[in-house]
C-alpha cells in the first residue's frame, strides 16, 4: 500500500495543483461568489467522505429548527435524478439521495432540497419559500460559487487531514492548505473520553489561524430499530452472530460498537452511497442464512436503511431479523456552546 501511494503521488500533485489554481481564482475574485439574502452555513470536509457530515447537519437542524425557518440543500449524491428537487412525501433515495431523505423523514418542519448547482438551488428555495431565515449546505466545502457565512470543516480523529494526501494517493479533495477557509474545524469520531493532553496535541499539530475555532465531537448510538416494523427495541437484542452490511465510507466505529453485543461479527461492505440491487440483497440473505446459529440478526446504518427501503427487492429480507442503528453526535467540554455562539454571530 505504501509503495502504491508513492507511485500515485505525481497524479496527486497534478490533481491538487488543479484544485489549488481553482481556489486561487476564487481568492482573487476572478470566479464570482454569490451571496444570498439569508445566512448560509456550510458543513463539509477536505476528504472524500466518512467524517460524519450527516449527524452534524442533523445536530444543527435539531438545535436551530425551533428558532429559525430553515432549509437544507444537498447535491443529492447517489440519486437518479438531475436538477432542483424539493423533497415531499413522494420522495425516496432514488429521487433525492439517502442523506436528504433522512433529513426529510426526521424533521417535518424544515425544507429539504437537492441541486448539484447550489446557487440555483438556493435561488429556487428562496423564491418558493420567501420566509426562510437560514440555509444549511450539506457537503459544500469545495462548492465555492455560493457564499457561506459560517464554514464548518470536519475531519476524522483517526484519519486527520494533516496526515492525509490528495487523491489518488490519499483521500483529500484538495491540498491541506484548503483548511484555512474554515471558520470552525471539528475533530469527529473521537474517543468517549477526550483528555486535555489529546486536545492540546491536536491544537499544536493543526496550527489554526486566528479566525478559526477547533471543536471535538463523538458518536453516540440510539439503539436498534426494527427495519420491517419501524419500532425501536427497548433492550439490545441478545444474539451470538451479527451480520453487518454498510454502504458508507467508514464503518469501523459501528463495527467496534456491535462487537460488544455478539460473539461473531460478519461484515459485508459496499461502496459509499451504494444502491442495493437484487444480487446485493441476495448476498446479504445468503450470508445470514448460512450462519449456523439461530440466535442471529442483520444490522445496517440508518442511511443504508433509507436506500434499502426504496429497493423493489427488500422483501427478500422480510423473514430475517434486521435492524438499523440511528446515531447522533455529542460535543466535548462545552464545544457545542462555542458552535452555537458562532452561529448566533452570523445573524
């Protein structure tokens, strides 16, 4: 793997240089940035994914929805449609993508829209909803054509951007120096307990600018929800074997969590935002059926459950004990207040 990375470095330098020049054109004002009439918050990252954008967007929505009329705007990655779509009761992951569908299903009093062109999406949202007071951009750190009043960048505790490289030798979408555009950098997926020494180590390593704040968050799990019934289990199911299938960038935290509740964990990994075809569901069913013990279950993520729910072949798993696990993020040591204070400052 190390040798392969070395061989791919020239391509990384080329790709990084192209994005560097593009960023310079924005910095110099050659590429136009559009400012909209309401505050805009962007949540994104330097890497290709897996930093936990979705639960952080959900946290923002949950904290702000009662005080502001707000909307989320995403590209709608993995959808089979193009252009601007405002989510409604007929939307599914094929039409708007799994993450926007999750926002729509969880939060009933907000607007959820998708458009690969964020400026066009923002204009249409504001035209059809003139009372909107706040817009949250999902995964728009590199989409610089739209002005943002607060730029939030996430980076994984176990794969910090300072130690990564530009694709294809690494996972970064641009050179590390792109982090300077962030107002807030959040270290995500931290351990349950974060020591002051660890905190200082990151502060020293990242060398933030004067306009930046460094915050730390962790993942917490919200129990097991029966996929077929939609009901949350009051107690953690007691099983000997769990078959976990995911189509997300990084499933290692969930794997670590599930190992507490079984003797054997079987993992089936698909690509990020994977749309489940019949052969995929047959593979999951076959793997589950071949587990010798009757004391077993299938587990997936909430995002994967959104995609699975739109599959015409989902009934192949109806006879299986299948659950998904919602997650949320919690900030360490008063960091959430620092985040909320920063948001208040943009109004």
